[in-house]
C-alpha cells in the first residue's frame, strides 16, 4: 500500500497510519519521568483554530512516568505494549488494536514496555 498524507483535505487523513513516519516530529522526552527516558514523536493531522481539539499520531519509546491527562483523550493504539495504572490502582493493559478513552484529570502512571504508536483525539 502506498503511503498517502492529505493534511489539507476537507477530511485530513493518512494511509496507512500504522506505518506512517514521513512527517513525525521529535516531541522530546516525557517531562514527568520516573524511570528511563521515554522519547516521543508524532504528527498533528488536524487542530481547531482555537486549539480546542487536535488529532494526530503519537509514538513513545519505553520508560515509566507520572501521567496526568489534562483534556479528554480518545486513543486507538496501533502498535506496542504499555500499562497505565490509575491512581486508584486500576491497571489498564494496552496492546495493539486497543481503544481507550482517558477523561480529563485522569491521573496515574504509564509504563511503556515496547514502543507504542497511537492515533489520538484530544478535546
């Protein structure tokens, strides 16, 4: 399948999202690291002019950090393995093809065991 990106389309899209890496930008190291040095990269597919929502691809390498979700976030994990642990102790295992919704103010930790790639929407 040929890679295709149409960011300025009436319906911005990438094909195939699982393999797309042409425009991934280095987004740096997670600032709340507990252990390791998780490095993130990604590409924003679309963003509202007022910044109220955005959609993109996010990639993160292994490590362990404190996680505080500051806006509602819907995720479809395409690759990798990680474990989110809510501050209540609830454990959420993420493997390829997992869909998750993290509501605003979700707090806990994230441990990336194997580099993860997700499609996300923040609002």
